[in-house]
C-alpha cells in the first residue's frame, strides 16, 4: 500500500477504537447502579484481560524486538509502584490513589495502542488487520474499566465519563497520529523497550490493584469473570497470530 492509503486505514481504525471506547463509557454511565452492584465482576474481568494480554502477546513481541525488554517491564512495574506510593502520600486517600494510578496505566496503554496501529499497518495490511480488529474489540471493555476505576476513586459520574473519554478513548488516535510521521524512524529495538515498559505497567495494575480489590469483596462468580477476561485475551491473541 502507498503512504496515503496506510494513513487512511490507520485513521479509520484509530477513530473506530475511540468510538467503540466511547460506547462502552456511555453504556456504563447510563447504568451506574448496575455497575456499582457488579463492579467486582468488572474488576476480575479486567484483571483477566490485563494480566493475560501482556504476558501472552505483548511481552513475547517485546522480547523478540529487544532482549532487554524484561528490564523495561521491571521498570514499568516499579514506576507504577512508586508513582502510586507518591500519589497516596500526597493525597492521603487510598481510593483516589487507586483511581489515578490505574487510569495512568490505561492512558499509557491506550497511547501505545495507537502507536501499535501505525506500526502494524506500516508493516503490512494483513498484519495491521490481525492486530487492529483485536485492539478495537477490547476498547469497549477498556472504556467500561476506566469509568469503573474512576468511580471507585471517588470521582463523580460526569467527571469519570469525561476523564475516561480523554484517557482511554482520545489517547488512541492521538498515539496513532503522533506516531505516524515518526514510525519509519523508530527502530524495532526501541519499540521493544516501549512494549516491555507497558507490560510492566499493566501487570502492576492487574496484580497489585484489580485482583486484590476484587478478591477482598469476592462474589459467587468472580473467578468466572476472571477466566472470561483471560479467555478473551487468549482468543484475541489467537486471532492475532493466525
């Protein structure tokens, strides 16, 4: 494909991700009471998605691009750990620190989603479609997750919806469009480190926040929700590699 075609395909997928993410936020915003009664299921589902996808898909890709990606993953994990401690110290509020830290990680992840669209479609149309379809599908869940963790952080529903849109939705096309003119200059080695870093970020969110919170208020089918999240990530990974 020529450069203009690549740009338009990237644009369609990036904006599509924004739309799907926004639909997820709208659905949860209109059903706040239902969301509050079922938030443990969302937390477990989110944990399943956010711990499986990085380990099964992103981390192997990161290591293939850069043998030091494991160090970047550790750096991402430690970055989130110390950031959370710092936020907790300054706010004095456990719940608010949870919300800010989780959203921070999702923001980084969404930004890299956008960059991933640019990189994969620049590599080839079929490579782009394989990963792009999976990324768009998971945006619906990501919108719901972001809104949920913001609500849990004590932020009002209207502000949570706005912040979720800005952090989880808008960052994807921003990442795609910012990355487009730079992607041809970006070496595989550098991209491997970036992917490794986000793996550490997402594992921290799932293992240190979502899972402990969900299991401390465990409901009858919490583990089913966790397994469904894992199954979704495994399914998307399978599509990505076939």
